[in-house]
């Protein structure tokens, strides 16, 4: 299913990314397809979402690319239960009504197609006012972030991809990535132990995101990923026809 350029055989990751992009592109829809890229903190969601966006753009599709991180709530609200609170991270971090009203609903059934990709700037801790943009009818929206399949958002997605990583791998990636701006490796490790890990455990108990996703992309090893497509999901019929 993946093209070979010259004599170079594509990597397993490139092959699986292409396969997943083809499945997404072949889903029939009279309006934009809204794709969630969900998973643990530091599982590689942003990287995978960017790779998928590039694959789909190379196939000529109009891609709308953003992150749930553009829909944070103010710092005072995010940390009202404490900087290390897992419940605060799950319940208070993101402005869920804003992502529905500004992005998911306009691109969904009955929506007018006029959308915004962010409502809040995390660095300045201030709301942002974006100009409205109009989506092409065959556009594909790709949003990465944590907790995307929670009940408040679940009906807003046409497809959900769960980025699967082990707790240890994702936390080590997160510590390596975040230590520089969170105060060092040990401070970051404690933040993952107190806030991010138990918040994801809460999400798993409440929402079973891997079981509900249309596809699972195992990302423990970037060079040796694995792709599983749910047998009764929207991608399954497409995958069987490829």
C-alpha cells in the first residue's frame, strides 16, 4: 500500500503511517472528517498527528491541524486544585465548551464550516481572538491531545486514533522533553507521578479510550510501531478493501 521511491524501501513507520492515512482519506463523508489523536502525555501524539497531516497533504487533501492545547483554561482555573492535582489536570485544564463551539461543532453535522483552531494562548495566559476560517467540504481535521475521548468531546469526532505507549516509556520521554522548562528532571518526574500519570489512570477508568478508538498505533518504539484497527469501526471496512 506504500510507494517505493527509487530503490529505497520505506520504513515500517512510513508504511503504517501511509496505510493509516489512506484509510482516513477513503472514509466517505459529505463534510470534513474530524480525527482525534489521543493518548498518554508524551506518548508521541503531536509527532504522529504531524506525520499523518503530512501524509494526507501529500495525497492532495486539505488538512486542518491543531491541538487541544490551544483550548486551555486560565492558569488560576487550571491549578485551582493545586499544581500537582491529577483531578485538576483531568477536569480543569481545558476549555471543552470552546473546542466544541469553535472547532468540532462547526465542522460536524449541521455545522456551517466556519471554525477557529484556538481560543487561548498558554504562554501569555490570555484568550486569543482568531479570524474565522472556512473549511473545504473534503477537509480532514487532525487534533492531538490528552483525554480527547471523554464524554464531553466524544461525539465531536468521526475517528479516534489512540497512541499506545507504556507508562515507563511515555514518562521518560516526557521528563526528557519537559525538564528544561519545568525545573529539572526530579521536579518533572514528581509532576508526572502526582499529576499526569494518575490523571491518565482516571481517564482510563472513566472512558476506556483504547477500547473505544477506531485504531491503535503502538508507539513504544518509533522505528518499530504497530497498527491495529478496530473490527467494528469506520476504518475497518476501508482497511479490508485495501
